[in-house]
C-alpha cells in the first residue's frame, strides 16, 4: 500500500490502517460502546473522516438514525485553519434535543474539532458521547471511546490514494 499525502508516500513511521483492519477496529469500538451501557439514538459523524466510522458504528450498534456535522480544520498535512469552522449544510440541531448521541470521527488529533461539535450538541440538550478510531497525545479533548492511541501520522484506507479526478493517469 502506498500513501497519498502532500508530504510523502513513504510509510515508515506511519500508522497504516487497512480496510480489513478498519473492519476489526470499528467492531471493537462498537463493542466498547455497547459494553458501557450507552445506547445511542443517533450517530453524528464528523465529516469527512467520521462518515465512514459513523456508518460502521451505526450498523454495528443497530442505530438507524445517522447524520453529520461538516467541520473544516485541516487544509493540508500539518496545516490548519486558525479554528475549526462549521460548514453548511448544518445538522438539524433541534431534532437532537433530549436524545442520546454518539459522535463518531476517525481521529482526535488536536481535539479542537470534537470540542466544537460537543459544545454545539451539549448546548442544545443532547446526551453525548464520543467515539474515534485513534487519539493523539496532542488532543485537548478526552474521548469517551477509542480504539487506539498513537503519536504517528495515520494512513487511513479511504485517504491512502489520490482523489479520482476523471483525467487518465493523474490519479495513478
């Protein structure tokens, strides 16, 4: 497997998650949630990386209601905006009041994106927990459920290849 990153395709010193590994990781993460006794009514994925994690958790936990919050923070490898920004379309916040919500994301790197999402959901009366595949020691947010801790750069299977752009040879 090669990685598509602006910095390098070299995988040395990187945490590499395969599709098969993701299947195991998402199931183990769901088992943690279930074992805790928390029964979410809704899964809210943090787009984009959390969309795949949120879908896997929704199926594994038997949760039919899922939605997303679109947040932009990282603009490139190791490059961020000054603060995370909520993007449209927006989650129907009124519909989550009084519900048990599980927020899903791929990684709590700085933790600032999760903090923004949590602040919004808690302010609107949801009972919220967080679940991520990875946490980093740099995270300012303490996640409720995590599959693995790492300080390494993570290569996810959904972002390991360049985007398909329709031009022959440019995505090879």
